[in-house]
C-alpha cells in the first residue's frame, strides 16, 4: 500500500521542474523541440544547402588556404586534380560523389546543424563557385544557384571515432595526399579518443600494417618540424621523418630535420641539371626520328602514293593534332599516357607530333613543287603523265 504522505508530496511536486543541481533529467518544453532539416539516412543522397554545413578545416587537418593552393603540388595539366581543376569539372558536369555530414552535437539549434566529415575539397570547390557567382551546368543541376547553393550529401549518425575513420579512409585513398597529411590522419586514429592499434587501423583502412607503422613512427616528430615538413616545397619522405623521430632526441628534431632537408635539396639540384641534359638528349633523338619519318610521309603524300588524313583539306594536309592522335602509327612504341602503358608524357607526345608535322609539311610542299614541275615538263614533252597512282591511307584508325 502506498504511503499517503509520500503520495501527497508526489502530487504536489508533479508539476514542478526538477532542479538543475539535483542531476535529474530535464524534459524540454514542446516548443523547444526542433527537428533537423534532414534526418540521418546512410542510403539517401540529398541536396543539402551549404549554409547548413559547418566545415571545420582544422578538424580535417587541412586549412582552407592549403586546399585552394593544393593544385600547385600536382601536375598542372591534369583537369581532375587540385581545387582549380575540381572547380572547372563541377562547373561543367556537376558533382559526382556525395559528401558525408553528421548532425551537429547541438542538433537543429546549431547555426550550422551539420558537420562535414568527408568531402572537404568538394565543399570548398562548390563554395568557391558560389562565391564567384558562377553556375553549375551539369544535368540535374538546373535548380542550383549561387545565391542558394547546395551540395549533394549523405547524412550519417557518426560518433567522433567513426567520423575520424570515415575521414581518414577518404584522405588516405586520395592520389595526391602528401605524406604529412597521411601521417596526421593515422596519428589521430592511434591517439585518444580512438586509441586504435596499428593492426586495427590497417584493417579499417585497407592498408598494410607496415605502411601504418611507418606513419605512426613519423607521427612522433616534434610539432614544429611537422609543420615545417608540411609546408616545405621539398618534402622529406615518411621514412626520413620517421628516422629523425626515432634516432634523434626530441629537442634536436628541428636541427636534424634542417640538416637532412639541406642535403636533399642539394641532391635534387644536381639531379635537375642531369635531368635537363637528359631532356635535351631526348629532344635531339626525337627530332632526328621525327625528321626522318615526317620527310618520308610527306614525300609519299606529295607523290600521291598515300593520304595521311582523308578528312583534311587537300591543299593543307594533315594537322599537328592528327599526328598527335595517331602518333603510335607513325612511330611505334609511343603510347598515350591514358592507356596506362609506359610511354611518352603528353608534353613529349605533343613535341614529337609537332616535329613530325613540320618535317611532313616541308617534304610535302617541296615534293609537290617538284611533282608539278615534272608534270609540266612531261606535258610539254607529250608524255602526259600526271604523277603516280594514289595508294593506301595512313593512320586511318
């Protein structure tokens, strides 16, 4: 049987709010409940307004400035690398892969109710497009405007450790991720709150334990040296940083780093001089080969034995682009870089195609002049011969 005194007190206090000091849970008023604009759903891609997203670049371990200038560390001819290339790609065809966000700890009450977990480069690129007042012209992006920009996103319920793992998975699979960023990404998983072992990190990220061990070793470098390593134009390898961290007292990390860096800079300078000599040698060899092949092809077309490009203006002949496209047909062994086989770089291919075209055009022009003179002489002599019969088409595929 219930105690009547206790029951009376409970009834009297039923409508009272519990004290903050009592430790009792407080139920918020109905008016304080605010739902998130989009509830977590790992299988659904949504159009999430940029204004709803908080992109913590320090959490991602890459400042926004570093992201914007990241393209200086990669091949400038690549359209798919660096923020500049990514901006151009998104403008032209839209965003290919969705970013990942998680609800902010304060939920819908936060100024930005979602925190960015994965896709910082895509976020910066789209934010940059909006800031410049540009449009995205890809299919399905007709409703996107610079005034109300959005990004394709997936909302996931992730705790801090899960978010760190998801972020590291993307960062460590990026082709142009530099060693310092890879080191910091792994260090965060090895440290609290994750406290993962190297074996666990390797399994989670699909990397070898040896690779994770190297990054963990480099992560023990002094913070000043880490920042210098990250910002340097000439970067030491993970192994070199790891050796400094393992073999040198912590207070001497900075001194040893400078010594190793200076030695590497001097070595690269010497290598650069040799590289220039190698480039000059390659050019001379390529020019000799291109002159020979180009002169032969141009002479054959002048005598109407072949047609190099059936689609070209007959009075002009094949273009440099045609020689570039079909370079392997003229000089076997020269492959396109995109074919994934060893071969000339795009710049070398273009140089070779230009040399070929120059020799071809000269031989074609001179050959035609000689042929015209021969035909004219033959006509005067009554022989009436007008050149040889047209033969096979070169580089038709």
